[in-house]
């Protein structure tokens, strides 16, 4: 197959060999790209834009290859928590907010919980809250399962970490004791405070690269393309 680049350059793609000098930048770039046999028939020097194109293709391919492999080798505790434990806990919250609103409000703050039925405004807000819990669960379970790209994991977990602090702030009206007096916690407090502590800690650890393969952790600062998949277990 002949691909005419211009009037002086013809690129032929045939087999798995490279008929370019390996000592040249272009030869190394094409060979690493994993392309077929590329021979160049020209009476002039290879155009600069073609060299840039091949280098760009090589860089893009390496970035996608490395980052796509990284999440596949994440420690099991990250996979268990982010793909199973936390999404299931969010579904539990969605269930109680939607199907058991009375109990949900009682556990949140019994003195202010309505006793004569749930007001329509509270019912609407709880339904919206339930939907947000569902969104949380689906985002974490489905988005993280759909990709092995560490950049996607870091981006999503950064957003959830910000939401963790917002969730903790929402309980501030109960007083500072709610954040540390474990002996006063009920089931809702364990979910709204303790479990959020765990989730935030896991996200911070992941974003700092703790427990990740050395090359993956270093890629957090140097960019995903710097990761070395040969060092992953």
C-alpha cells in the first residue's frame, strides 16, 4: 500500500520490519510505534512535519499504554474500597433516605425530626439526597471500572475528596463533639462521620501515591507518561 506524503515522499507499509536507519530519531520513533515495514523512497530529505507527526503518534501511544495498565495493578485494598465497599455504602444511604425517611431524620437529629409525618419539602429534599447518593455510587462503581487510566482515577477521587469535606461540614450544626465523641455516635454518625473519615483517608493516600507501585506514584508529579510498566507487579 502506497501512501503519498508529497511529490517526493512515498511511505510503504508492508510487514513487521523497518527499513530506516535505527540510529536516526525517525527510525527509532517509527520502530517503537510498532508500525509495519516502513520504507521511504525520496530524493530529498524527509519533511519535518512528518517527523513531528510520527513523534506525536509515538508519545500518544506510550501515554495511553502506560496509563491504561496502571489501574489494573492497583493494590487490592484500593480496588475493594473504591469499587465495592464505598459504592455499596452509598446505596445504603440512598435506600434509607428514600424508603425510610422518618428513620433517616430521627438518626440524623432526633429533637428536630418531624413527629407528625414528613413535610413535603423534607420529602423532596430527601428524595434529591437519595438521588445524589445513587449518583455517587454509580460514578464510583461504573466510571472507575470503565477505565484503567490513572488520570481518570485521580480526577474522580479528587472531586470526591472535596465532597468528603463538604459532607463533614454539613454535620457542623450538631456541634464539634460530633466529630470526635465516638461514644455518642449512633448508626447515622458512624456513616456520616467515621466512614467519611475512612473514605477521605483512602483518597488522600491514593492521591499521594501511598501503596502504589513506585513508578505509578512518581507519575503523580512527573506525568503519567513517565510511568514504567515494567516495574509493576
